[in-house]
């Protein structure tokens, strides 16, 4: 009886369709299962094998103005040095038990660096990136290469690369970090290592272009001196000017009657690894979407989850049965197999492009690698 009392398995005979008729013999069988730590599938199939994905995450919205205010207060109260290991404040999905996870596989956080501060060096197996919705003045230093961070820039960093940050400006700067921490946590595959407490004076320099950009940042061209595929992109910064031009050209082509957009009024680009043409990081897909003023995207659902940040403009976002008006900087979550659509309400008064620009990252590469990817788009009736 002691073994049964301590067993984490608890089974109860219930009188319901698809279940065996309750009886004393069935209860005795269940006690035997509990003792030997066994769980019959017929009691769990509805939870383990549902008809479609039922995410543990829920749709949720975080307001950028609130995040920045709290991060600024943390900048005054919380040191950035070793111990806390970055002044990063993670989004916690309300249905994931208070864990610092935006979705079951994705981490998103606002990071805040005060003037003159250095974030100490470390490395980890988690794949990561930085995305800047406003500001400049911080350089991220990856493998000794200082990389400037400015509004609209996307800065990927594959796992197990040494990295630090330094703020060379006279004002604080905030940005968002995206990582696959929850995925590596649940798969028990993560490693972490502390680096130097201080970076060198040379690494605290402020070059206009990083060494990685000088070698890899030429569209359609790759250095012959660096053959072969790499797991993560060796290009450490994808600049907003290039992203903006690509999105604008897609919508211009559409206006001229040519193909180029995902759907009417909806331009999109994906950041890629120049050595493979595939996703920029092995576990994270990153895209920028532009929705022309007045246009609305078709509701779409897919396996796997996404985190979005409004880069520019305003609009109405619908995720499942939730709907929000959003503006620059706001972040929201789209759980697995939850319909998502966006209506642009942007104008020249709140958007440089006059459109709704959405930065998106997802866990799609994982699902595609495992052949578990599936999507469904609700196209309007002709």
C-alpha cells in the first residue's frame, strides 16, 4: 500500500462513453497499474491524442510603453553585471504557470542597457537574436566582432558563440531578444558558459559596419574564402534599409499588376542564412511583414507558435477569439493552430512606410524538420 500511496499515477474508473464499465475488478486493476507506474491509453487518449493541436499557451498582448517603463525602472535598480547575467525581462504567457516563456518553445524578452554599461560575455547553446524597434547606440560583440544595433535591424546569433554588449551612447537603449530557451529546456539539451567579465578596448569600438557585414553582407554574393554550409547565419546584422526596400518593392510590383506579394496588400520577407538559403537560425524562423493601409490578411493557422512585434504603424490584430488594437512596439503571441489575421489601420502619421509593419519569429524550422508542419489559410469566397 505504501508504494501505491506514493505513486504519482492516479486512476479512477468513470462511467462514460469509450470507457470500461466501472466495477470492483476494474478498480483493483487500476490499483495494480498505479503500483507499477502504468497508465492505460484509454484513460488519456483525449488529452494525448486530440483531434487537433490544443496549445498550452494562450493569445496575449504586451504593450511596449509598459514594458519600456518597467525596463527603465529596472535599469535604475538592477545591476547588469555578473549574477543577474543581463537585464533581460521575459514575457510570461499567462497560461504557462508563471514560467518566463512566451510560448512552449519560444522566449521573448526586453533587454535594457544604461549609458556606458557593458553586458558581460557568455555563450549558450540556445539560438538567439536581437531586434531593434527604436533607438541606437548599443553594439553587440559576437566572437570579438562589434556589431552596431539600430532601429529596424535584425541581429541573429547562432548557439555557442561568445557575445557581450556595450552601450556607447549617452542614453539607455531597449530591444527585444528572441531565443529557443523553452524548446531546449523541455528537451534537456541546453549548455551555458560564463565568459570574461570585461571585453577589451578594441571590442568596445564603434565601427559603422561589423566584420561579418563586410564579408557576408553583399546580396547574392558569398566569399569564396568561406565555402560550405553553416548551421546558423554568419551574417550578424540584417539592416532595415534593405528590408524596407524589399517590402516596398513587393507592394510596388503588386500595384503595377505583377506578382510578388503573399496576398493582396500583404508583402513579406524572410531572413535567410546566406550559406544555405534556409532559415537564419536552425530552430527559429524570422520574417518581416508589411500590410498596406486598409488591407487585411486572410485568417491563417499553423502548427507551432509565433511571437510578433509591431515595428511600425497601427492596426487591428485578431488571434483566436481575442482582438486588439496595436501600435508601435506592442508584442503578441499566436499559439499553435490558432487563427491569426491583421488589418492595417496605418497612416503617414504613425508609420514611416504608411503601412502596418510586423516583425515575426516562430518555431517553424523545428516542425518542418520533424515533418509536423501543417497550415491552413481561410481564403475569401470568390
